C-alpha cells in the first residue's frame, strides 16, 4: 500500500515572472506560507524572489509572517 501524506492547502497566490511575464499560480500549505521566499517560474524556470503580504493570506490565518 502506498501512502501519500495529505497537507491542507492554505492559500493559492498568483504571481508574474520577472523574466518572461508568465502568470504562475503558487499553492502553499501553512508551513510553506510561513517560510515563503519566492517561486520558480513554470515556463522559464527562473527564480523569482518574493514574499507574502497580509493581503495574500486569509484573515483567519493571522500567524503568517509573524516571528515565532
């Protein structure tokens, strides 16, 4: 039997690549959102440094972006 651990998706954000202007949809779990530093473009594979803003996360998730 193969077991795939399930993680709850917290938020999906949309970003544009700085290199090729492709639209990228990035799905993040709670843990990934807390440590989010950017994304790799799906089209050109360029790394895009980024951070989440308060408007990017749901109101009920106030702990994102706060220091532990």
